[in-house]
């Protein structure tokens, strides 16, 4: 289906001059490129720190709460990664102030 996120990711890679073959739309590789799993540590780290601090204060971890927060954090990071690669998305640098 033309115009999908995977198609745009393949076009971006090819436009940047990378020697990468065209990625088939909907494939696991296309999703892996769009999600950028190396950036998921950004979402996981604060949850682990929060769980560690909670354990230090109470001596226990609320596993359900920790897993729900972890899931939400990972989903938000995946969505942000996918949105950054969507067609028409322009990320402007912060100008300060």
C-alpha cells in the first residue's frame, strides 16, 4: 500500500544515499527500522529508576504498576520514533528561551 509508514522509511533511507536495499513494506525489517529499538532504553531507564527508588523506600515493588508504566513508556517511545519518520514530519531544533 503506497504511502504507508514503511514505504516512507524505505524512501528516507534511500534518499540519504545509504547503500541499503529497498525494504519491503510491512516486513519485520520495516517495522524494526521504524521503531528503532536502540532508542527504547530511553523509555525503560526512568521506569527502572522509579521502581528501584520505590523498592528502596517501601521494600517492595508493585509489579502490576511497574509493568503498566513500562508498557506505556515503551509505547510512547515507539510512537514518537514512528512519528518522526512519518511523511511530512519536520522536527525543529529547540531554539532555547
